């Protein structure tokens, strides 16, 4: 009888340890997957906002200097695609809205005017930037929410948009 008790105790202990290792592995894997996904989101978000800030500065500088400009729009499109692969649905919807605002902004500052012949002044450029500035605030706040933590919503933009300080985003 003592041998049976030892055997049952040993088997029960081994089974408990095995279950514990399996559960621990699953929990760890989920945590690692979540962290990886969050890291990838952050990289994609940074790329998107970086490209936006760069091409708005290129265009603004072209107007100020009355010169031509060029930008790698294929890379902009590639960044949008990368974000769409990793972003949660809420962020993807804001990226789409932001992209539409960027398109309207480009109509006003790049497609409908020639910075060499008819450059926009500072105030005109600022007015053209108002819609995209609001879209940028909404996008950044959606990105911040998707990354978790206790980040408060921003009511202003940092970089990229050149609208006046009177523009505030919707929370």
C-alpha cells in the first residue's frame, strides 16, 4: 500500500508540474505576442508620422523658397500598407481618415498650386493645414490608446501639421 501511495503522489506531482509548465508557457507566449505586436505597432506609427512630417516640411519649404520639390510617394504608400497590417481596426479607420485629409491637403498645397510661380503664403499654408491637423490629433490619440497604458488624449499636434494654434482636436 505504501508503494501505491508513493506512486500516486509522484505521478500527481509530475502531472501538476507538467500542467504548470504548459500553462506558464501559454501565458508567457501570449505576453510575448502582445509585446511584439505593440512594438510593431509603435514602429509603424512612428514611420507614418515621420513621413508625414517630412513631406509637409518639404512642401512648406518649397513654398517659402519658391522652388520645386519631390517626395518618395511609393514609400508613403508602403508605410500606409505596413500600418494597415498591424493596426487595430480603430487605428486603421483613423489612418484612412487621416489619409483622406492628407489628400485634401495635398490638393490645396501641391496639386492645385505651383510653389515656384504661385507659392502660398504662411497664412494660406496654415489654413490649408487645418483639416489635416485635426485628423492628425485624432490619429495620434487613436494610436496612443492602441498602445495601452494610461496616456491622456492630446488636444494639440506636435510636428507635421502647420495649422495655427487655434486648431484643437476632438477627444
